[in-house]
């Protein structure tokens, strides 16, 4: 195997090495008749793909390339001395060859995908030394005719990328719908595996907690691939009470791509996938299948699921939380309130969040998801979500912890912070419910309603500790204007703005107005 790549259970967002948009095959660009591009050097059958187009006339473009580019140049950077050497054509050709050999080798070293050389106004033909260098280093070389502009080539690349992205999004959407339909069939687990194998044109297998294959679908891979996939599943499977270090991992065996996904919140089930190719949307499709299989293998197919069902029934029949909690586990608990940043949460997204936080105890509300998490875990920020986390409490304090998590979420959303823990930075916001604070602010500041210039002046004046000059600079008005507005605020509010208690209360109100 060529090395295992794991994805930690909770990580900060990482910028991908290449855009998630599918790359453009070089053959598709060459097929555009409006561009009239022609490949004149380099391999023609290796499936070259383009991630973007970049124009540069630098003699050494290496520092400016990210990899995957179609580099466009008109040859302005070619030094005149490279083509002449005091009447010695042999030495001139040698120097020209050395120049282009260095130039092309640097492009290849930077990961450039192809080179486009524009004809006119600098060169009438592509230099033969450049053709030879591209053949030598295996870099596709395209001749760009005079009537085709570099901006036209770049626009064509982006058009093809947009078309590819639309097709990939359509493929992912259709796969999600197909997998969801399979999960509702009479034999959901085998059906989900079959649909997944069909969509990825590969092999899908569900491993049990003991590492044995529970069910499989798709074309059976070679023995070596089967063994490697089973071995890779151990990377994400928890051992005893120890949580796995990662929730997914990838590897390759020859030309076969392997990927495994831990299911649920630690029951030990793992989804394995082996495919001959890996397209940009494949990870998304496999992740959807993993969430569905987590639901199918976790909630009602294990002792933990039975215990959770028993706990729910007892709560419904009136048992207090402290008597029900032992069915779910021992120790203290955290309550997490989470809200997605874009759309309302659905069941799949809520279950995926619970799995990431390490708990299947998820409550899907209208716009907020609540998760009951064992106190030994430390929730971390989740991409696409805003979280509020309570203090670790005993079961008898669940109701108070629920209120703590709600206030922490409100503060996180107000400050645009991915995650806020209760008590991390104590303040009035933690003690006063947001609705009560807003109602108090509305009543206190009512005399200033309809006068935004007064409200803004008061806000800046309090923030700048009553400095007339600094407030005037901040508002770009004369200091006497600031004095007049503050005096008017004091009159309308019928209060003494020199009183520090009054200033504190007004500042609290302005923060919630």
C-alpha cells in the first residue's frame, strides 16, 4: 500500500490542494473548435486534466504555480541571447535547448499539467527546442493560433469546469436520492450497499465490530485488495473503550482506491469502498451511505439501542432523569445546541452531527439540533454548524444544562463564533435569557426610537469611554455635535449619563438592541 491517509474525528477546515470542482480533461479543451488548439508535443494518451489556466511570462514560473495548471505563454521571457551567439549557430541552438529544458523541467516540477504557446506577436512558430524539451519531460505542449486569445482559452476552461461541476452535482444528488430510497426498502443494509457499489462502480462492504464482513455488494476485488481494505478498516474501528483516532481513512493498492468510514458513535461497524477511480463527488456519496448505514446498524440493532429505547419509555412514563441516566451510561453529561449556518437541519445532517460529536442521542428540532454527549468527550467546532455547549453536569441538572447550551448558542450566533462553551467567558449574557435582554433593551431605549443618529452617537460615546474628541473622529462630526447629541440622549432618557451604573445598563441594552 502507498500509505494511509486518515481524517481526524474533529478537525478545523482544511483548504484542499485542488478545487473541489472536477478538473477538465485536456482532450475536451482540444475538442473546442472555436479555440483551434493543437497538441504538438508530449504524451497524448495519459488522461491529462486541467484544474485552471494561468498566464505567465516569467522565465521561472515555478514559484507561481500551484499544480494542475495549463500555463499560457507567448515566449516573451525567452532571452534574445538564447537565440544568437556571435555567429555560432551550433552554440546558439545549444543554449536555446538548455534554456527550454530548464524552463520545462521547472513547470513539471511545479506540477503543471500542460503548456500553451501563443503564436504572434513574438514568435511566428513554436521553437523546435521547446517541442523537444516538452517531449523529453512528458509535458503536453499546445500551439495557440494567433486568432485565439489567452483570455478566450481561460474562459473556455472555466466554462468546461462549470459544466463538469453541474454534472457532478447532479450525479451526487441522484446518488443521494437513490441511497435514501434503498434505506427505506425491506432489506435496507444490502440495498444501500448495492446502490453504493453501482454509483461508484466499485465494491462496497460492511464490516462488523469484530472486523468480519457482514454484507458486501459490487464486483469482487482481488484477494490483495480485499485484505488491504479489511486491514484499513482497523484504522477507524474503536478498540474497547478507546475511540478511534479518525472517522475515515484512504489508501491505494496499485490502481485501486480504498476508503473506509466509521459508522455511528463507536459501535464498531465500518463501511469499506474499493473503486478503480476516485471522482470529486465520490467522498460525498460514500459519506451519505455511511450516515444511512449508521442509522440502520445502530439505533435498533444493538444493546445500546435497546437501552436508549428503554430510557425513552421510562422518561415518557414519568421517571426522573437521574433514574434513567444509568441506562445511557455513567458519569456527567454535556448538552450541545447546534444550528446549521445555511439551511434548516434535516435528519441526515443531525445524525451526522451526532456521530461527529460521539453520541447517537440527538434531538432534531425545527431549527436547532440538541445532542446529549458523555461528559468525557470535548466537543469541537464542526464545519457548517454553530454550537453552544453546556457545562458537564449530572443527570439531575440536565434541564439547567439545556438552558446553558441554548444561551451559549445564542451568544455564538451573535458573535459569529463557531463554538462557545458555557462559562468560558462569564458575563451578563450567560445569566439573562436573550429574549428578556432584548425586551429590556427595547423598553429602555424606546425614547430614542426613530433617532438612529442619537443611538449611534450614544453607542460610540460609551464604547470610547465618554471621549468627545474620539467619538467625533469616529462619527466624522464636530465635537460640539457629539456634545449636543449626548445631551439630547440624557434628556430623552431622563437619566444621568455620568453615573457608571447608568452607563453599564445602557451599554448592555445597546448590545441587545
